[in-house]
C-alpha cells in the first residue's frame, strides 16, 4: 500500500479500536465514577503514547513547535477530554449498542465542519454517506 493510501489502513484501525474502546469502556465504567474512568484511561493513553514516541525516537523540544500547532492541539485536547467525559457518562447510563453509534454522529458533524471551516469539497458521496450516518443514528436511538 503506498503512503497516499495508508490513511485508509489507519482509519480502519481507528474504527476497530474505537469499537474496542466502547466495549471495554462499558465494562470498565461499571461501579466507578465515569470521571475517574476517564482519568484512568487518559493516564494509560499518555503512557502508551510516550512509549511509542520513545520507540520511534520522535521526541522533540516543545519550544520548537509552532505556536499555531500548540493552540490547535490544546483546543483539540480540551475537545477530546470533554468528549471522553460525555462518552463515559453515556456508557455508564446507556447501552453500548446505542451510545457508540450516536457518538459516531461526530463523523457527520466533522464532514459539515470540514466543508464550512476548512473549505473541503462537498460531494454527493459525502452528502449521502453523512446522511446515512445521521439516519442510522436516529434509527438506533429511537427504536
């Protein structure tokens, strides 16, 4: 697979691990605070990511990073944290079979934001696929 197509492999990996995240998260949040569960998850992610950076020799001085990267990564981190807090609370209160698909509405929202804020092209496959995601989430949530 050439490097231009490798995004698909990583995207499929992301989907697979997101599914495991939902399953393991539902089991792990039982009987404990959803906020504590999110904190534990965050520590594990920090350690795993630090290990990967170390193995790949990718550590760099934070002062060498562009200010714009810092700003958007901080905002992304805040959004991720809030997403995880909401997600784990939802898993604690509802069935994983409904919470995970509704969480995937983020795909449709990301399509809209990509078009509106990043100037990405809107195409019929994006419109149809995004619409099907929304329709599927509604069906799962309501029925």
